[in-house]
C-alpha cells in the first residue's frame, strides 16, 4: 500500500530543507561568489597583456581595481584609460557587468522570496536544488533582469555614441567604445571612465551628462521598483512600500543634492563659479546625483568646500535603491527609519507607509543595517587616520566612498600607503556584500520562540 500523497509532500519538503541546510546560508554563497569574481579579475589584470606599458600590474593594483570593478565602486589608483590596455579595460568592463547583474539578480530574487513569504533560509541561492522557487520563476526573473539591464545600457550607449561622434569628432569605433563603456559603467553605478578627468570635460554638455545621470538613477532604483512603476505609474496609491519609499526618498535626495551643490559651490571659482546659469544648474544636478552611488565626477572633488564634502558624505552613506546597483545603506533603510521617527514623534503605535503597516522586524532590520554601517565607517576612519596624514575631511570622504561603493575621491587614493589601500579593498567588498548578505540573513531568518520574557521599560534619551 503506497504512502499518502500528503506524506510524500512532507518528505519532499524535508528533503529539500536538508539540501538547503547542506548548501549553506545564502550570505556565505553571496560572499563566496563575489570573492571568486574578485580573484578571477585579479588574476586577469595581473597578466602582462592587461597593462598598456611594459611588464604587468603589481598584485595590489590588480586586486584593488578588480575589487573596485566587481563591487561597482570606481575608486582607482591608476588612470583607467592609460594604464590598462584594451584587454585590461575589457576585463574591468566585464567585471562591472558581472558585479552589477549579480547584485540586481540576487536582490530581485530576494524580493521575490519575501513577497511569497518563503521560509527556507537557503532558498535565495539554492533555488534549483531545493525547488523552493519553480524553475520558471527563476528563469523569468533572471532573464528579465538581464534583458532590462542590456536594453537600458544599449539605449544610453547609442545616445552617447552619436554625441561623441558628432560633437567631438571621435572616430566611429572610438565613439562606440566610449559610449558603451560609459553606459555600462553608469547603469551599474560603477563610475569608471576611460577619461582621466572623468566627466569634467562634459560638465556643460547635457547630451553626455543627462543620459549618464539617467542611467545612474534607473540602475540605482532597482529592477522591482522600475517594473512596478512601469505597470502602475498612474496609480501611486497601489504602490508597494518598497516602491513608495524608494521614489519619495530618491526624489528628495536629488533635490537636496542639487540645491546643496548650488548653494555651497556657486561661489567657488574652481567648481561651479565659472559656469553660466544653465550650465551651473546642469552641473549641480549631475554632481548632486552622482554620490548616490555612481562615482563619476563632473566637477573637481578635491576643490570642494568642507560643507560640500559633508553633503556628499551624507548622500554617499544613504546610497540608492535596495534592489539596484547602488550602494550605501539604501534609501529604503533611510526612508523607513524616517517613517519610524515620524511615527514615534506622533505617538502612533504602528509605522504606516501609505496604506500599509510596516512590521516591527523590518524596522529592526533597518536599524541594524544603519548602526552596523556607522560602526564600520567609524572604525575604518580611525584606522585610516592612524595610517595616513591626510585631513579628517579627506579620510572620512574616502572611507564612506569605499564602503558605499561610490568611487568619488578627493584625489588621495593613489597616495595612500599599501595598508590604506588594502583597507579600502576590504571596505569595498564589505560594503558591497554586507547590506545584501545582512538583509538576506535577517529577512529570511525565521526562528520561533516558545516563550517571552517579562516586559520592563527603561529611560531612553
């Protein structure tokens, strides 16, 4: 007599659960995958063929740039366009694409898991082995993410290619290469540029600056948000909490960044001062959007005033969307904490976003991500101060830029001692995988407690 169908289902579920536990926690797989990509990139960039000059890049230079590319940061210790050969630049571009697609795919799968309230911890990575998600679901998500990324990059690359060829008399192959390189780097929020001065030479050109900035913003929003906006842009009332917070905070930070740059730098003769009104507004908008976390600079960052550096520190720390290619603690973390603060000030028992109530677990996750990020930045700044003799403003800017995978710099990266550059490598790696790993670990963790301790209030503040 055969076993009942229900028994077979239970056995199948137990078997899948054991397979998931054997596979390991998703965070370990994410960390291992990025580490493997960095290792491969370091090996390729260490080859003599990857360098434009004689010999090969030293290990630290190869490791630094491979990490910066895979973690879509953009910090460099050598000039991308002159130090690396065509092969080396191709490796960097491929690493950027792999890193960006990996981030968006993993974050999108995490969103899918959470939306379906799945409970197995390892389902985020071991989809095909555990069958927690159907093969159709996984293929659809990954395929759509890849298609979305490639189409967005192709559109931006086409606009840039035409502009480089028509307005700057570039040859067609050169224009195509520059257009594709900047499009891929922008959409993945990497900030790498084959030009030594990044986008400074195009500060007043809207046909170069705006497509790149648009790619940065769209890539930073994330796949789930972009597709929900495409479906339901006419009905904001039906937006999910993720989309609502991402859009509200993104628009607010773009406005704050633009206005802040105008107020702080309009009188600075080394940045916005020499530009006309229209070019000044354009340059301020682009400069205010890049800390979110693209890394292209259309103005001389080393000439920024202290108040501008502080504004950029705040924008870099917050970063971009939770399911996008941007870094930082994410706009959803920052926005959710703002809603928590508002509810506490009003004395509301619940935290409501639109027509939805945010569970307490989400609130604690946002607080954990923010506090851990602040701790990492504080400790790293202390260590960098001990290793170098640069000013506090410069060191703090460099540390936040690395941890938030931004790529902006006041120009001290190449002058850091080897220990300082290794610290930045660790920050880029931790900053890239840390929030995603922590989010997956906290969000997919499901451990029931059989008891609760007595409640006791304490003094706060």
